[in-house]
């Protein structure tokens, strides 16, 4: 444990500064001027995801305790007092870094007098206590049923693979003579097509019009290309740390020397990955577009986001029961009304072995 922050630092030094430069001060965030219904609904979903993990640990663990730690004020842009809250939060990011949502403590280190929620306590008041945690957990949420998403993605891949095989056979059986004349290199490429190679093969499409058969061949090669493109597009849901958060998470680790983890809560499963593993991935450019993707996330204000396929993380809950949900009316200072969705209940069924493996503990 004493060497954890040194290990993190050593990995950070190998990450290309064009992605993130840990030696540069973080960019200051602009204070939002007004919230939207979608923003508040997403915030409520995130709060539910945190709550479902918090309850699952504390209701079923014998040896560890989950404590709420991350800033969880219900104020949003447009509320009275939001500006002060926002500025205090920005100052804390520069002082100690970004608090993870939940801290894990061994039962013998848990302080009953501080309770299960230390999110509103000053950082200097709880500094020594936070340093005793065995893990900090940043909880992310995703409005998907990952099982159904995966089943549908697999169906699309299977359907397009079968279609690609049929097109390959038709082209080789009926149009090899034309390929010999026009694009002989495509014959060898088509012969390679199978259930595995469809995920990587590619070629340039040529449009021929000088005869009926050439037009037919062009059309089939174009259709085959579409099948390959569909098969090869990213078709997994992801664990989604934001690039801008890497600095403030790093700052928190340097402050407290506590291992940090990301947990992604879907509405039917939960996956986790260590911050160390995230850094190790992005430190290796050869793994980009394979083990991780870097994208501008339109669903998150176009912020640059690292997307790690969920199945490459550790599934710490094989089942989640969905929460109840209902509409809420919120009135802002100038009489503007927002309507959003609030979530309540639901349960995550933790996999003890996987949980222990991820967090290096005994649940």
C-alpha cells in the first residue's frame, strides 16, 4: 500500500502528454448557467447507481464497510447557493483532488462516530481517516440492459457474417473471371473470409458500369463491404472514465495513497476496473481501438472519454433488479420548471469472488 501512489506516478510518466500531461495544471471548469431535465435525470441515475452499490456492500459484507464520501449536494445550476457550492468544489479539486463516491474500510477501521456518510465533512477533518481506506470507488451509470444489448449485437454480427459468407461464395463462384481481369488481389482476400477474419478484413470498393455482370459484381462487393463494416464497428458497452478526470483522480491518490477503482452500473449487471489498469491501457497506444477507445462523448457535453469494453473489466454483480422510477417537478429561482425522473430501490447481487479479486479484500 505504501508504494501504491509511486506505482501510479510511474505509469503516468509513460502516458503521452498529447492525451494528458499530469505535470500541467488542470483546466478550470466553467460554471454552468442552467440545468436541464436530462442533466438532472442523469444525475439522479448516477445517485441511484451509487446507492445500489453502497447498499449491496453494507447489507452483505462481513468484513468491509462502504462509506459515502463524494460530493453529493442536490444543488444544480439555477438553484440558490449553487455558485458557492461550485466554487468550493473547484477549490477542493485543486487541493486534494476528486473524491471518489464511496470509500471501503475494513470493519476494524470503520469509525461509527463518523457514520456511513462523510461527504459533507471537511477534508482536513477526515484526512487521516480517509487514508485508512482500502479502496476508493468512482461509480458511473449507464442506462442499458447489458445482456439485451449484447444479445442484439451478437445477432447482428451473426446475421452479417452469414450474409458475408454467402456473398463471398457467390462472387468466387460466378465472377472470378472478372476479378482476375480487374482486381485479382481480391480473390485471395475473399478466400480468407471466415467467422474470424470478418472482424479484420477490409478492401477498397471499385464501381464498374461497363457491363451488366460488372455492375452486379460491384454491387455485391459493395454489399460485402457494408457487412464487414457492420461486423467491425464497436459493439460493446463500456466503462467510461473521462480524460479530464484522470488528473483529479491522480491528485486524490497522491493525497491519500488509497487504491482507486471505477465501477460501471448497468440496469442488470455491474462491472469494475482499477484506475491502475486504466492508466496501463492508455499508456500503450498499440491497444487503442482494441482494448480501449478514446472518443468525444456527445452524451456527456462532448467531453473526451476513455471507453473500455465492459467484458474486459471484472463483473462484480451478475444481476441487478431494476429500481422504481417516477417523475418529479422542480421549480428554479425564476419560476422555470424542470421535470425529471427519480429512481428508488433496486438491488445489486454481488459476486464475492469477483468483488474480492477486484478490490483485493475479503467481502
